[in-house]
C-alpha cells in the first residue's frame, strides 16, 4: 500500500467529524451480510475520493458518515432517516440496491436534501418518481441490459433464455434486454432474492439447457454470481449455452473465479458504462491508486461511488460551501463539472447520466490477473427510456 496515500486517508477520513462546519455526506451501503464485499468496495472508493480531495471541496471541509443498510429495505430506510433527521446531512449518497433506494427515497427528498445514487437506478425514479434533488452517478437499470440486447443482435443470437432475481432491479434488467433483443425469448426464471436468496440454480439451468436457446442472459450480482458460475461451470454448459451477463462479472468476483478455476468465465462478454481501461486521466489515477492502496482492481461499484463524491464536491465548491444555496447546488450538480472516471457525460431531465455503454470482455492482464477490457462501444450518449415519463423540464 502507498504509505503517503495511506497517511492521507487517515488524515482526511478520520478528521472529518471534528470539523465544526462543512458539507456532510451520508453514504448508505451494505457493510454486513454476504453483500458486504460490495459495500466495502464502495467504502474504499469513497475513502479514496476524500483522500484525493484532501478532505475538502474547494475551501469547504467534507465529512462522510457511513451507514449500513444490512441488505434490507427496512434497515436502509431506518439508517436513511437517522442520517437526515439526527445527523442532518446535506447529501445522502450510495444505495446499492433498488429496493433499498425506493424505500428510502421519500425520506431524503421530503427533507429537502440531495439524494445521489451511486448504483441503483430503478425505472420508477427515472420516470414518474423523478425529483429535482435526485441525481445518479451510475445508470438507469434498463440501460445496461438494453446494450446487451443490441450486442446479441449484432452477434446473430436468435433465441435466449433469461435468469434474474425477483426484485425491482431484476425485473428492470429483464425488461431492458427484452426491449432491444430482436430474437425469441424461450423462457424466463425470476429467482428468490433477499437475505435468503436462492443460490441453487440447478433446476433453472436444466430448463435453460433443455429450451434449445442459443444464449443465456443473466443478472446475478454479489454472492449469487459465484453460485451461478460454479454450477454453470460444473455442468460444462459453456460450449452449448454461452452466457451473456450484466452486473454478474466484476472486479470483486473475478479474483474468486480465478482462484476457483472457473475457466468458463474467461472470454465472457458483458456490457457496462465503465471499465478500468477507459482512457482518461481521472480513470487512470483512480484505478492505479485503488490497486496500489487496496491491492486489487476497483469494481464498477467503486468507480460510481468515487464519482458520487467528486460530483458532490464539485457542487459544494461551486457555491463556496453555502449549503443553504439549494438552487446553486442543484445547478452545479446538473452541470456535472468534474473529472468523471467514465469521461465527460451530461444529465438528462431526470438527472440520470447520458453516457456511453461498452461491450467488455474478461481477459488476463500482464501480471496474470483476470480483469476486463473494452471490446467496442455499443451505445454513444445513451439516454434512458424513462426520461420521457419525468415531469422535470
């Protein structure tokens, strides 16, 4: 670990609560349960962003208060309420899970706070539930699978079997790929999600294989991804039913897949709005310092969390630290005038990014680590399909 960066992390992150004045950010993520591996990755990225900023947004100190949603909508709302009412934060950011974000949204916007999603992008918040104080540094759920549907068309895949967890994001993912895929969907399984999520997919995989589909589309984040690929690999399905995934293969799962010898993952392709190989200065610094500090590649979750802090910092600096200047903060957030790790992007009327989506492939880097690279650009400056349902100008 870089000693200078480690010292800076300690100085900035630990010093935050001692500041009498400044901008307060509540960051809701998952720090317990099996999903904590994702939440800890986002926490690492937030800490790194604060370190890179020197703990400041211009001349204004930044304080981050982390809160654990426990992988539960009920707990997520409770900790959000505490951040808003007791801690009186100026921004509430984070939110890995769409059901947690949907449960917590009203608590934040009704209190006239700013809500920054660093991951979850449910269709409802992009459309009928859009709000002037909500912003995303990720994507709307449907967009990434829409890009994969287009990739399937380009590859000439004519039939598909679909598997995803049965919750808000899973349903958005299915709707997204179905909206662009020109072929026939031969079957869809929505499996149990939550603290007791289904991790045995043998029955669904047997149905998928028997369907005669030319491809298998999946969305299984976190621990479910490892369970799926272990069973897929054991059944030797790679040659007769290739997997096309979204949010199921990432920098968190790849080291585990490599250690377990899940070679079926190597060469697999999926879509995303960010990749560690994107060629811009902000991304190069973020990836290099993340690897040096934490010893592994950052995930897309980390990249989006890192962006969320830099977006907030850009807005705080733009108003000179005046947290009462809501209009000024909102205008600065809308401008997205900061160095994003994905490169330049703009906001739509619903405050979701208008951005590129890429086809990525699992490869081995020069040091023998499994990682990803960009194969092609699928969509350029893509806006989500729910923006038209948002009443904001």
